[in-house]
């Protein structure tokens, strides 16, 4: 039988189980990504099926109704993330994943059979609730079941699943575009929901949550499937010590020693969205068609952007536990800033109609590539690592709520900002926000590579008690004396 070293390295029986578990849990990300991407293609045909001027008998106008159809899932996601964090702490990570799979199935089914636009919007909101659950509990569950040495790459599987879900949705849209079968496009989301729900029936609960509930024997059994016995004893001891000093009170979120972590999570959540990534996901065909590309060429280029997103996420997964979190964030945000400046210049300079589409496409692809190695995976990883165990679900939920709220704000304001500032000004605004995000990460985001979750928490506690700063730049997040 293959074995694993006590530091969690190597590849053997323990690794196979944790990789399978992490890959299955990462289907949460696939649901997230699929719903994000599928509406862009389906909407072209939805608006031909319904009279989209009123909702529930109230005359709102076409623009508002169309906006609610597209952004209904984002509204639901904000609510799902808001309640999902607390639910994850109360009922456990695994149960919440199961509930999310059922809710997503119901929402997808409702959209597929919707007889009216009102039912379609309700289905979108229900899907959004499941996405809100999935976006915070997926990374959280994976981080708590993973050995420290490979935690970064395993949690980042969730972001790979997100990008894969977006790409799959593009292909699904293309497959049904000829017949205009938007119901099949939206209903296809039931398939991964079933796979996730059935698969999680056979997966264990998070060992850290089990110990917090006083179920040490159950936690030991779970850890024994992913670590050797020496590591299991040491890790259980560390978790029990951590649980012993925690208050299990939401007010702990606002304790002075927790506040820096809360700021980091909220800041990264906002910057991941306000730097413009979902303008590319939602509006890439619109952006490219404005450069002179035809509809088919714009859709094909969008598929190319989706491929770049997946490939660069794979690159990030392969190096995140070697290079660390901070370097990827800094390189990613730096590259996003430069490419957004170039993209703005492309739309500003006159007389480039012959090459405008190609330059814009290249800039968008590079922008997505830098996002995919930095803010894309690292945000979800860090919010699953840096919070204390007793409020980890709730804290991750706060960051996820901010993320979805910022996502909604960007989706609703992008076209209006373009009207006010032009395309050049809009992309330069996102470039400026990317630069601010770069400074935020440089000064405030800690490195967590190679540290157990209990060691990360202990470092923050000790730094608060001793008045020291947490080491931001080293390989390990250890406190340092600023004197």
C-alpha cells in the first residue's frame, strides 16, 4: 500500500481519496460558472419568447425586466451567500452542499419549463441561492479536508471548475443556438446538480467542523483517510487547541485580532469584481462586435477567451503551493492593470478599424489570463484559509456576499458607465481600480503557503496579543517584530 509522509506530501492512497473528494466538491464551482455563462447565450432567445415589459402586473419597461432576468441569479446569490455562511457553521459543510445541489436542480428545472417571465425570474433567483451557497461552501469544505502541502492546489480546483463551467456553458449555448432552444440551455444545469448531490452522499463531513461539534471519533476517521496516523494525532490536537480558545460567537468576527482578516477578505472580494472581470464574461460578444467583428466571429472569440481562462487557471493550480498566494496576486493585478490600459487605448485611438478587433481580442485574452492566475483562484483560497474555525463559514459568507454584491453592481452599471465615459474611459477606470487592488494586496494580504489552518490562526492571535505585524512577504505567515 502506498503511504504518505507526515507533512502531507507524496501521492498514494491518502492523496487519491482527498483528490476525489476535492474534485467532487469542486462541482460547486461548475454550477457557479455554468449559470454565469449560460444566460449570455440563452437570453438572445428568451427575449423572443416573452413580452418583457412588465413583471407581476407592474409595468417596468423592457430594460428593467431584461435586467432582472439576467441579474436575478446575482440577487439570489447575495442572499444565498448571506445565509449560507451561518448555515455552514450550524449544519455542516457537507449538508449545505447537498442542499445547494437540490436547490440548483429545482431552479434549473423551473427555468426550463417556465410558462411566464415571472416564473423564469423566480427560477433564476432560486438558482442564485444555490450559487451563493456553492461559492462559499465549496472552497471552505475543500480547505478543511485537505493536507496543508496541497491545500492551495486543491482549493483552486474550485476556481478551475468555475472557469470550466463557463466554457461548458458557451459550448452548450452554441449547441442549441441553431434551434434557439433556450430552455434546454438553462435546463442543462440539472445534470451537474444531480452528479454533485449524489456524489456528496458518499463523502465525509469536514473533520474540523466535526471536532467543533464534539465528534472527535468521526473526525479521526475522516482524517485517517487523508493522512497517516502520526499526522492525524497531531492535527486533531491542533484543532482541539484552537476550538478550546474560541468563543463560537459571531461577535468574534469583530474582535481586533480578527478584523485584519475580515478586511482582507472583504477587500479581495470587492477587487475581484470591480476590476471588471464579469464585463468580459457577460459582455465579451458586445465588446468585440463593437470593434467590427461579426456575431459569429464575436462568439468564437468569446470561446477562445473561455479557453484561456481555463488554461491559465490550470497553470495557477500547478504553481500556487510552490510560488505562494501573494506573488500570484501581485503579478495578476499588475498584468490586469497594463492590459486594461492597452484596451482603453485601443478604443481611444482613431483609424485602427482594420486591426481593432484583433488587438481588442488579444488584450481581453491577456487580461483574463492575468485574472485567472491571480484574483480568480487566490481570493477563494484565502477566504477559506484565514478565518478562525468557529466563524469560518460565517466570515467566508461575509466575503462572498460582498463579492456577489460587487458582481451585481458591475453587471448593472457597465453599460451605463460606457454611456457616460465611453469604452476607453470605462476600461481605464477598471485599470485604476486594479492598481488600487495591487497596492491593497501588497500592503495587507498575508502569505499562507505551507501553513496549517491552525497555524495561520495562531499566528494572527499571537500577533494581536504581542502587537506584532503578520509577516506578509515570507514563505510562511509568521508574526514578525516591526521594531
